């Protein structure tokens, strides 16, 4: 799995994890959030971007993103489920790779669904998927990991 970083360039997952730990260990104490969000775009084919953000609350952060695509255009419901699945898969990989620290407790999944618009009917379903997997989640307008960071690279 290849990620891109505006700060560090092209990295594999091991490199991303190393950078996360360097970022956290190189800073003063504080509160950190680890955020995962995915977004998609369908124009002939369907592209998905999953963003991984380390946020030093009140002091900025860094992000990494991964892009993949499907050769066919997918309907909205199918795209949203795939976005959630991609975020959950990355979250599980991180839980297995990160040391048992504060970051693991502060992991959030940001969903690109909200009370307004065509995704409003799916909120309960996808929030249930995330919470049932043991993670906290945010929806629009508080899901900037998906609706801003991942969206920027779709």
C-alpha cells in the first residue's frame, strides 16, 4: 500500500507509521488524534482516496493519502460502503502495527455522510458499521478527514 505525503513524498505503510511516531515523539506533550477518512469520485471509473491524519490538537498536524480506483463507475450507496470499508481496513492495519499508546485510543473514522444531501439516509447504517468495529466516528460537518483532506486528492 503506497501513501503520499505533502511533507515526505511517497511512503509505504511502514514508512507512514515511522513518520507518525517521529511526529508524536518529536513534539511537546499534548493531545493527539489519529484520523482516517475516505472519499470517492465517479467519472467513468471510480477513484477512492483514503487519508490518514495525525493531528496534534491546537498545534497542526500531518497527513498521508492513498489512492486506488475501480474500472467501473459505482452508484453512490456502493461508493459510500466502499469508502467506509477502506477506512476500517486501514484502521485495523494501524491497530496491529502501532504500539499500545494514546494514539490507538484516539483513533477516529471520518465519514463522508451528513444530515443534508443524498447520504442522509445512510448515516445510521455506516455509523453502525464503524461503531460495531470498535471505533469512534464523525459525520459531516465534523468529518474533515473525509470531506476535506481525502476530497482534496480525489
